[in-house]
């Protein structure tokens, strides 16, 4: 049946949903790339909480979604910004998420890495307090048996006086880490509080500081995750990494070309967009495992339009589209988010996300997705 989807100009456009379900079978881990999906959390829709109260999480649905990702061979990047760290999920909730997901990963043999940051600090902090906060979270992730993703810190960005403070804090943490970690450089388009990270407003100078930290501790850095939405900068940076240190792209605008790589190297992946794209991304990477770069690009390139739509400015609200698509795909029973962020995107934005995802064949049950989209339209008084 035809859906009438609202456009940004206030008009309605007719859209014919697809009827054939996709064919994305489960599979084994990949051989040519290490690929993590930064997974969202599922809110408890029946919890009587306000937007600024501690998050109420539906743990069963949250863990079921991680099993879905693992079944396709993807790793799970847990308690990252996709899970609303610092945007509804506090440190107590993130710590519980880390422990539960790490236990689930151990039970099913799934690959997992978990974010360690400083978000238990809610006000101005000294460098000593920043280090202590990082150490607390580092210990939780290590005790859970997961790989550590050392996340960018709002508190460090506020407290640091220059590049030397970043070098001192990160050097201290890397020296005490039990296993090599993934360093995460998250740009201000994802979190405005991270403007000037690594002690410099200019990205060239910041890149030099970042690379100095890596070069000083190559045995403690498994890889670096670059989330700057600047493909050439990522390519230039990955070519300068020490031998054995991986580059994990976090670029949700250019991921196909960065993962495919060139004659001088390639990027692995740790991506928020691989939450809704999981099965399609897994299929594409398995094609890449055979050496078929063109086939990989033919599968994954068409998804970039959806990703750019989800991550359009203000980029930090991409999570709303991610959760919408999880609901439409049947991975959860509601379109409710921690902190009420289901309201962070407009109806035309959500409608376009549905259309692009349906065109890609991302919904296991297209009829269910159509019915749920129709219900959402009716709530807004649209689509009649």
C-alpha cells in the first residue's frame, strides 16, 4: 500500500514500500577486516522517568540486539556515544551495560570492546580528577574482560591547558593498561564539548599531538578510531601509524572507500552506522574477504546516502534515526529512547530515513516496517 511521507517543504510524497525481504544470512567472523558496530541501548518504555533522570534500560532487548550483531560476525563496540553516553546514559548505567554485554559476549563467543571515559565527572575537574575517573572506568572494562576503547573526555578538554596535558594523561593511562587499547578521537561535530581536543584548535597541530601519544606507546595501542568525517585526514594519519597499530574508521560519511583502502593500506571499522546496517555491512565485508573490492563497494556504497542523512547536522542526534530503524526492523517493540531523544529529529527526517532504509532492503519484514511507519505517521497526524 502507498505511504504518503512528509517532505521537508511540508508536502507529502507517495512512496511504494518494498515487499520482498532481504537475504542477509548469519555468518562467521571476518578475515580481512576487524569490524565493530557501535550499538544503541533500548529504553524501557514503561519506566516512569523524566528526561534528566537515570536511564531506564530494557536489558533483555538491549542484549538481544547485541546477539543479532554477533550472529552476523560483527563485533560490538559497547557503551560508546551510540549508546547515548553523556546524552541520557550516565556512568552507573554505562557500567552496568559494560558488565552485562561483556558477560553475554563471553557466553556466545562475541567480539566486544567497551568505552572508558570520564562521564562520572559532572562539573569542573582537575587533571588529577580526570585521571582518577579514567582509571575507575578502565578498571571496570578490564575486570569485565573486554577490550578498552579509551574515549575522548569532555572533562579533559575543559581542564587541559595544552598538548602536554593530553600527553601526560594519556601516557599515564596507557602505561597502566593491562592490554592494548583503542584510542578514540571524536570530533566536535559529534560532541561540541570536544572542540580543541589534543590541545589545539587546528586539526594539523592536534593530529601531531595525537600521533606523538601513539608513537610513545605503540605496544599499548591496538588501534585508533578516527571520527572526524574527513577521509583524507584519516588516510594521511593511518599512513603514519606505527607498524601494528590499526586504524578503525569512525567516518560515517566515507566508510566504504576507507575500509576498501588503497595500495598503501586500509581502515578497519568501528561505526555507529553499522548498527542499522549490520547485516548488509557483514555481507559486504565477506565479499571483501574474497578480495573482491568492486563487489564490496557495489554492496556498501548505496548505503552512504542513508548514513549521511542519519548523521546530518546536528550530528550528535544521529542516534534517533538509528533507534527508529531498529524499531522498524523489529529489533524492539517501541520507538522510545533514553532521555526522550526520540523527539530530537523531525518527522520529515524520520520519514526519509525509513524510505532510504527500505530502498536498501534493511528490514527483515518490510510489511512490519510499513505498518509501524504508518502508525508513526498517524501519531503526527500525517500520511493520510
